[in-house]
C-alpha cells in the first residue's frame, strides 16, 4: 500500500479506538493487604546470571532465545506454553513480571509469514528503529490496515517477561493491544499501593470476549496473588534490570550490524 493511497483511505475518517471496553473483573487486587510469601523462585536464590553466561558461552542474550507464549485465537482461554517435552496447555500463568516492553511492527504485506522481519519496528511504540516518531505515522492510524476498516497497519503489542518459580529464564507473554489497557490498569493499581511490578507474584488468565464485529477473542486478566519479601523484591528488580540491559545490548549490536550490511 503506498502512502498516497493510504492518505486517501484515511481522509475524513473518524479515529476511534478498537479496543473493547475494559471490565473491572479483569483486574484483581485483594481487598486486604498482600501477605509476604515464602519464595520458591530459584532465580532469586541462585547466581542465575552466571548460569546463563556459562551455558551461552558469553554470547549475546537475544530476544529470539526466549520461549514466547502468544494470545490464543478464536477466544480460547488456555495458553500454549513451550516445555522441555513439548508444548503444554495451561489455564493460568503465575510468576514475577521482571519487565515488559511495548513494541510495534509494520509489514507491507497484510498477513506476513511467521518469522518474516518487519519493514519497520519500534521497541517502545514511540520511536521507530530508524529514529522516526511513531506518533503521526500514517501506519499508526486506525483504518490504515488494508482490508480492515478499523485496524492499524502497524501492529502493537505488549511483551511481558514472566519469571516462573522453577525457571531462571523468564518466558515472554505476548498480549495484543486489546488487552494493553487492562495491563496498564493493573500497573496503576500497583502504583497506588506503592508496589513495583517486580515486587508481586502475578497470575495471568484468559477470559473469552467478543469484538464489536462479533468475533470471539481472548482477553487477558491479571491478579496479584502474593508479595515478595523486601530482599527478594530487590533482587528480582535487579535481576530484571540486568536482563533488560543484556537484551538492549544485543539489540544495539544487531542494529549496528544491520547498518553496516
């Protein structure tokens, strides 16, 4: 789709949100104070970074090395989680959210093949990889996706780095933009209690919802089910920060190599 054609399609279009109305039941915070839990997170009691570096032989820790759990299609309310013996079906995911990102990506092809690199992308949904602002970009306008009167051509998502008790490597839980505001509301409620996102144990589940067009989809739900002790919360925060720095360094290296290709 060329820019002139896109401008023509967007002319006079009313920009409306496509996300579904958020329901209070999708975000849960206990009515009483959270009780500190006895941690079973091996990453918080072992030198996890040494193990990561030893197994990778100090190679870059890249985004591609993480297992990714995607939102199911058709309103399914169970996750497909990669495991050592193959995929596992789980109704809920429980762990510590070490960090999260809000990436976006644009493909010129409306339905790209899995694994096809995007024509443009952003790590934070604000500035593209080539330094251009996402705000004001034509492909960030509602109705810019070919064949869809409301969707954006540039696809938004939220990627949560979830550390589970029996792992030192978090999984990436990727949620669509339809659940972004639900996640942000959960973050805001934690802020109101002065609790960092990495200081609680979060349970993530799925609820069946229906779009304005009558299509079923899975809507994410978040619940704080426990709070970490102060020392463990501090370690979880530091561990998440270190992983983020390692990932950022790997991204910078990839982008520098691409620039010299």
